[in-house]
C-alpha cells in the first residue's frame, strides 16, 4: 500500500460543476499537507497548503481530517482552466529529515 | 527570476552515456530535493540535501546515480551508464529550513530521453 493514495481519475465534469478529491495517508507522523497542481509535461505548482481548521482560497477549499488520515480538495464553479492533475503531498519529519511524499495525482478534465 | 532553475530542460542521449543535471534553488532555501517522475505517476523522491549535507537517499537511487551540493547552493545529479529505464522527468525542488510546514517550490524539470 502506498503511503499517500489518491483516486487517479479522470474526473470529467462540466464547466460550473463542483468537484471534490480525497487523499488518504497512512503515516500518522505526517505533519504538513499540501495540494499541488500539475499541468501536462510541466512541473508541480503549489495550489494551497492545508491547515487543521480547513482553509479556502477563492473557489478552492481544503480540509484535513487527522483522525481519519485524509485530506480533501473541493473546487467550486469549475473552469476549463482547472483541467490538470492535482497532487496530494504529505510532509513528515523522520530523524531530523524533512520528507515530502506525493500521491500519484488525480486527473481533472473540465468540459465545455 | 528568483525561482528554482534547472538545466538543461531536455536531454537526449544514447544508452550507456553519462548525463549531469544542474539545479539552482531559491537562494534562501536550505533544503534541496531531487525527484523522478514518469507518466501517470507522482514525483518519486530520490535524494535530499540540507545545506551541503546529503541527508537521505532513496533505494531508487542505484549506484549509477550520484548527487552533490558542494557549497550548499546549487546541486548536480549525475547518472552514469544510462539505461532506457532512466527516461523520465527529473525534478528539483527547494524549501526553507526551520519549520517543517513550508511547501516546496519546483523547477521546470529536466526531461531525459534515452535512445
């Protein structure tokens, strides 16, 4: 089992729809959480950090559930330009090293 | 531009050749990471530096791979005797030292193709 798991999708949604992705992590020592966006053949770019109380950035809302060890990303009023792969990233500290573990990503296609 | 930069952007080489990639992190970032990414997968951790010290290496990093960060600034990743399975995107990322809740920032990556 992978340490960080995501549904690879693709999620095909019409413009204007609301879509949600979940990501589960298995290491309870995980400390920080992030969502990245990656366009085809490009580098990952930080979308948002995920805070314990949940946080929102425009149309994007991230939630963290430490008890169940999952994080979520909600996209409201989806745009064609939201089409991309969304990577869930977990950071943990082990013996003084800071490691980032990536999920395989969830592909989103927003359709006109 | 004060982001992470990688060079070259693309590298095409024949099997068996050696290749070297360079990464220049964001200047105030102490931590530097190398990843490998293949189609349909998330980035896979290869190795990690805190300043000039290489603190962790993945089992993925066979003895054909070596990375350095001699002065705690830029880093190089060398692959010796390349194999077709080495074809991938090689990504470099950096993050600040100190608190562990800081996100990483990625360079554009080096796309390696082995003929």
